[in-house]
C-alpha cells in the first residue's frame, strides 16, 4: 500500500509525447535563446520543485534574458501545445513556480537596478533579489515596501506576481500600493509600459477591445454594492487569494486596472519585465525586543492595540511578530534566546517588536509609549534594545522559522506551510482557534508565528506523503481550515504566499460565486489559450491541492532535514550554471528513492551518470550554502562524501602517491606555472592559453588550464640567519633572542605555489610580505625548514580522499604544535588552510592572517601611504570564519574607500577547480566588473588562487591582503 501511495504522489518522468514536445520547443528556440535549455531527465527533475510541498517535472527548462526571448518562448510553446510558467527565485510556497510544460527561468538579463533622483523611486528588473535593492537604497535611508522573510533570496518578479508583503509591510506598502510603473509582456507579444505615454497611447488603440471589456467589468462591479463592500473588506487585511479584484474598484481607467490586475496574478496573465517602486522610509533609529506574554490572549490584545486600527505607520511600532510557545521551543537553544528563557512558561508566546523613528529623541518617546502599552497588557519581561547586532540576531531567528521549524520535523517528512489572516480585532481568539484546529487534525508538531499587525498568521507542520492516508488527512484539514478562516472569520486563506495550487480549489468558497466568475473572465481576457501557468490560482480540480505532493525520502543524514526552501541558492557559485545545493539534494533524494523502490533502473542509471558534471564536478564544496541555511546544512560536505564513494582503487592509489610525494608535486606545479610565465614572455598570452585549451580538449580536460592571471609562486620565504632547533624537529629558530614574542608562520601551499601579478606598487609576495610585517611589528618568526610539500590536507578532503586529508593535516598539526619544545601560536596566510587546520583535533591555535593582522599587527604598525580605493573579496573560508570585518579593517587601513565585491560569494576557483573547471570560476565572477568602482586599481583576497581567478575576470589585479598592508606600512 505504501508504494502505491508513493507512486501516486511522486511525479513520473515525462510521457514520450510530452517529452518530445519539450524537445521540439527547444529545437524551435535554437538560435533565438542565448541562455541554457534543458530537456534531459536529470536537469528537468532538478527544476521540478520550488519551496512548496509540490513537485512537477517540466518538459523543458529555458533560461530567458529579454522580452524578445519571452516572445519566442510564447510562440514555441504555443506551437507545441505546452503551457509556460515563469520562475524567478523559486521560493514560492504554494506551488506557483512549477509546471509540467515549459519552465522559463529568469537569467541575468533581468538585473536592472536604477535609483532615481532623491531615491524616492527605484526601477528594478524581475531578477533582482529584494535584499540587493534594499542594500542599494540603504545609504538614502529608503527601502522598497515589500519585505518578505525570504528577502535575501526571493526576487522582484516573484514579489510582484505574488503581491508579497512581509514583516513590516502591512497592507499599505505592498507592490499593489507602492508601484509607480509596470512594464509587461502579454501572450500576444505586446509590450505595455505604463510609465511610457507613447506605449500607453499605442496600447489603447491596438487593444481597445480588451480595455473595453475591462471597463465593462469595472462598471458591473461598481454597480453591485454588496460585491464592492466584499472587495473592500477583503483587502483591509492581507489577502492574496485569487486575482486583485480591488483594482476594479480602486481605479476607473481600464489601463490602470489592467496594470494592477497583473500584481498578484502569479504569472497567469502575462510577464512582468520591469517595475518602478515608490520607496518608503527606512528610519535609521530602531529598538527591538522579543517580549513574552503569559498567554496567547494577552499577546493578542496587545497586538490589537499596537495595530493602530489597521493604519500603517513608519514611526512607532512598525512590526510585531507573534511567535507561539511551540515555535519558540524550536529555537530556544540559540544564543540570542538565552535572556528570554527565564520568562517563558509552558504556554507563553512572545512578540518580536520593532520601534522605529527618524531620530534618537523621537525613538525615546516611541519606546516609552511602547513599554507602557506592553505593560498594560501583562507583558512579563520588557526589554527594547537599540543594540543593532541583537536586533539582527532576533530577526534572523524569526526569518528562519520556516526552515528551523522544518528542521524539527521527523526525517523523511514534507514541510507543509500555510498563511492565513483574520480581522485584526479578532486576533486574540483567532490564534487560539488555529491552535485547536491543528491539534484536532493530528498536527501537534505544528508551530504558529506571523505578521500580527496585519492579522496574518503562518503555521507549518509536517507529514509523510509516502504513507497511506497522509494526503487524505491533509485534505480534511484544508476543508476545515477553509471553513474556519473564510467563513467563520471572513479572513484570507492566503494572506501573502499566493494562491498557487494549494488554495486554488478554495477560491470560490472564500470569494463567492459572483467574484469567482469575474476572476475567470479576467483569465480568459488576458490568456484565452490558457498558455500561462494553467491550474494556478484558478483550478477546476477540487483535489489539486493534494496531488503532485513531494515525498522526501531519506538520502544522506547530512541533508535529510532540508526542506528545499532555496535560501541557499544565491550563495552557490554554480547557481544558474549547473545545479544548486537545493537541486543537488533533490536529485540525490530521487536517486535514493529509485534505488529503494527499484521502479526505473534505466532512469536511475542515467541520473547517476549524468550527476557527475553538474552535481559533483561543478560543486565548489565551499559550504557557503550552510551560512544561508537557517539550520546550517552543508551540501558541499554531502558532495565530498559522494566524491569519496565514487573514487576507485586507482584514484586512491594516486592520492596516496601524491600525499607521499607532496614536495615533488609542489615543485612540479610551481615549475609548470613558471614555464607558462616564461612562455608568455616570448609568445603572446592568448596563444599560450589557446595551446593549453587545445590540450585540455584533446585530453578530456585532464590537463589544467593556465590563464594569463596565473603566475609562478614565490615558494617559502627566507628568514634571517638561524640555527637548527636541538630537538631536531626540522624547524629553524632565529638566532636573535631578544625576548620578542615568537610566532610560528606557516605559508600555505597556494601562497607558495601561485603568485600575484606585477603592479606599479612593486608589492612583495604574500609570504615575503607576511614575514616582513611580523618582523616590522616586533615578532620573532619561526617557520618549518622543510615547508615545501607541507599541507593542511584540505585539497585531499575536497576531492573525496578524507583518509589522506586526515593523515596529511595531522602530520602538519603535530609539527606546528611542538616548535622549539613549546606550543607557540601559529598564523597562516590562506583562509582555507586556517579553517581546515582549526578543525584538526589538538594542536596549537591557528589564526588566519586577516584576523591576526587586525588583532596583533595593526596596533604595532604605522600606515605611511594609502590608496584611494581597494576592492575586497571575502573568500568562502573567510566568510565561514566570520572574518569579513577583520579583512575590511585591514583594507581600510590601506585605502580611503573599501569596495566589497557584493556580486561574488564563492569565486568558484575552489582550490584547483579554476584550473580544471575554469568555467565555474568564470560563471561565479561574471558580474564582478560591476563591483569595481571608478579609480580602483587593485583588489585583495586572503587566498592566492581566489586572487588569480578574480584577476582574470575583474579587470584589476588582486593580490594578497598582507602584500598591500606591507606596502602601506613601508618606511620612507
């Protein structure tokens, strides 16, 4: 029985007819689309899920980058009878970013970001991430209105199409209300720009019949006072159920109505290619507190008063997030929760509150008002703090509830989430009724939290749809949820997540027959062929909400708690090149399911074989995904484990040989790069690169690529005259015994093997600069005599040879820990090496150069010269070590302005991947030139290989951070 249920919920591979149609779509688009296109089983499966509990396998995946390409996709899909769904970030929670037709993914072509004079308006392309827009507006103390919890990942296209709101947005600051202009492409290929008078005038002529029908709809609605009252009541609270019918009562011009109907239409009416927002104030003064209450009713009454009668404010209490006790239990182990724990009982919820103001004096007044309000309603511990770090920490906890709550579910289950809203004046009783409904249906693990100022509650629970009866249980719950929210409370079944497939069967129950008929007329007017996202928002199937449900088979304990939210994706260097962490996990789960059931061995064999390049070879294994994941899932660690399992005896033997002959290998590598350097002296650099590229093609990419940015390294630096340590450890000890502090310096292998490009500053190499700085700061430097070949072991770990990594790293740590018969502190000059050595058990304390320089060298050094501006790259290990402030502090000592590379997370060089998979480095740094400000002539990194990759693609040379500091602190 279990297998029967499984096969009914898990989508199968495309039928031959549909697969063939997808392939014909791609064939039609050849020469018209510059982005990637896929029809193969592995890549289409990788794109089969979003953040919802649904899965549909597309017949074709097509990346689009322009309006012309959107038109081409419309034509090709129409010709082959396939529907089209547009996808931005895929953080959709209701299944609206999925299709079994053509999935059109937004590429880099939609990344427009233009701040208008005064920053009162901002124009954005649909591929811009919300946090990117707000980061650009922050210097002006402005932001866009919508502020969803997923704003570090979700994109503007999804925000417009779902009319997303968020924690401080309320009802008044969503896209519908703050949009100044919209540019759209309709299914007939027409482009309408509401901010362009000529475009509007032309449209009024070419689409007069369409506008006339919209005009007729407007008058029909306005003539029905009961329907007008319903619409106005529904939009006093958050509501994304169905089409934006408020457009029919808020506007009279049919063109304005059309534009506003597009907002929240979930890609079912047309394509949004650009939006201009009226920005809103982001006051710089803020106090935040997580305030406990004795019971839900007391918290609800306090929130009702905070809501200000539903009127949105920008000064005072601007956010109030209700968090029930069971939700708090999933995060109470986190450090920011510690001060609250003594005040929590078994039933007490808490409310996360922001009080904001334009200046400190006003903030003090507003905080006093808030404290008095909280006390009136029985808050048990009132602590509103202006500590910015604590505020960020508390909000990070709130934003991560979707995934941290998901991590608390039993393994193998799917994460289910809904968001509902009720009139704010009934919030106190609503939270109690919601808890009772969840418990009555057996969802005792469910947690409730939400944007309480807007009467909006989120709840999430789990179930295993591979088990018999789970889908039926979920169906019964949804039926009663609809009755409770839509009928008893007159609320919204979807406050901000969009209707999608999850609520499509309940739209009529919430809106009534008249309004529902109008919605169908709107769909037919915009999309008579049902080309766009059919089945989303409106669906004739009353059970569509319990079909195509995801199953989450156990695949690897490292990633089994992943809920496939996609928060990790912006950090991944292979995102939009091959696979992302979310997709690697989804494919790994499907491979494991196929292995377990034995249902399609040919498909499994194809998946296993095809996973090699997109899944393994192009994963940088940097684990930056874990920093974006609220529960810290390290997909890179899973990939390294699979690499190890796929290694054969021959590979293990080669790894053992390399580990045993590290010195010879290092000498050979340096010699090879030196040979390329020498060749470029007599042969043009492009010719040298062409020769190595040809060799790579002939050898199946087994020969490393040597770019013009790669230079021979300096090897180990030379210390001053020294004597041999009598313990014969192989470490020389400086003769000078002046009582100066002693430090062990270990120049990491990438710093020894790979050098930096020449610059006008005549910089020292990284290792030589490190020694110079240490001595300049008054340290005695101790360094291994036989440093050539010494390695932390990280390269072996990333390639899937953990035993060799442990052996090599252990040998180094043992030697570093016993220099001169004492355990001295150790500094190294590559963040990757420092991080790996810190994880090796025992041994001396190992510090990365960036942190060591800030804490121990800068106070002892005098800056004598500075650059106007320097670019800074935070490599993946530095990010995981949380060294960004240290790196920026060193850079700030060397330059008037520090320009952080915001478009680059991991640069994709990943040890030697820049040599063997250089396309990963090129893809990860494809936008880096936009981060280099005018007048910037140099950049810095704390890993030499990363510096090489950035040098090639950024247009300015990147050097070691310590090399620049040595220049900045030279005497004379």
